[in-house]
C-alpha cells in the first residue's frame, strides 16, 4: 500500500503540471530554458527566506508559545514577500531579454509576455510543490500507518491535492502578476501578494493541525508555497 500511496499522491500533485509541461513547453527549447530559470529564481527565494528564518530563530532563541507564534507569522509574511519580489525580478529579466532579442534580430518571433508569464509561473509552481511535498511523500513510503492514533487517514491524499492547487495557483499568479506589471496596475500585484499570503497561511494552519511534522521544512517549508 505504501508504494500505491506514494505513486498515487505523486501523480495527483504533479500529474497536471507534468501534462502542461509535455504538451505546451517541452517542444520549445526556449520555453524550457525560461521554465528552468523560473524554478531557479524560486529556489533562490527559498534560500534567502531560509537564511533569514534561521537567523531569526537564533536571535529570538525562545520556546515560549506567543513568541513562536509571532515568529511563524513573520516567517510566512517574509517568505511570500521574498517570493513575489523574485517574481518581479524575474519579470524584469524577461523583459530585458525580450527587448534584447528583438534588437538583435527583429525578424525572429519572440514569445509573448503572457506565454512567458505562464511558463515562469509553472516553473515557480513545480519547484514550490516539490519542496513543500517531498518530505510528506518520503513519509508515505513507511514504516507506519496513517491515522492509527486518531489522526486523519487521508493526510497524504489531502496534502497531494493541496500541493496540486498551489502549483496551479502559481501559474495563475504568474500570469496575473506579469499582466499587472505590463499594464502598470500595481493594485493587481498587491492582490497577487495578498492572495498568496492568504493561501500560504491557510496551508500552514492545515499542516499544523493534521500532522506533527514541523510546518517549516528545509527552513521555510510548506508555508513557502
């Protein structure tokens, strides 16, 4: 059963993203490069968030409940802020790259900004899903029985669907964010940030309630979604 749970949850969480990659990105080398670059930017944002989180934990050095709660809130806010900052930095990089390609060879067809927003959003989402779900997937291989102590036996299934939702949300956030930057409608960027923050907080609450595994995996963890 552990292998069935592992592969089933893996395909639930990443099956749609894999299908999007195969049918819309894999055939174009330029899109693959932008996808990998988007995933790299998310990784850098995770590294920076993790570093600040570790420093904050060392500075506070307290196990008191209230302080830990405020520290967790700070971690969620900071992580989302850094991710969206790196999304904006990636938008600026793509914008400069597109302008450079047009100036070098005006006859070449440069991918539209909406297409690049979709590709970069998928890169952000895949990498976010991998880092937030990989620890849970490894636990699904056993040993142990989920729900034996009264916890929800659907924990792995729920986590897989939550990861799927967040991966797709990153695609939507990427498209909406880039469109807001293109049209200079900064309230759209604010909406993306607030919805990202809301989803991250809800995912963190659900993970903390359902499981005794620490909410912050690899420094930032599930709340870095």
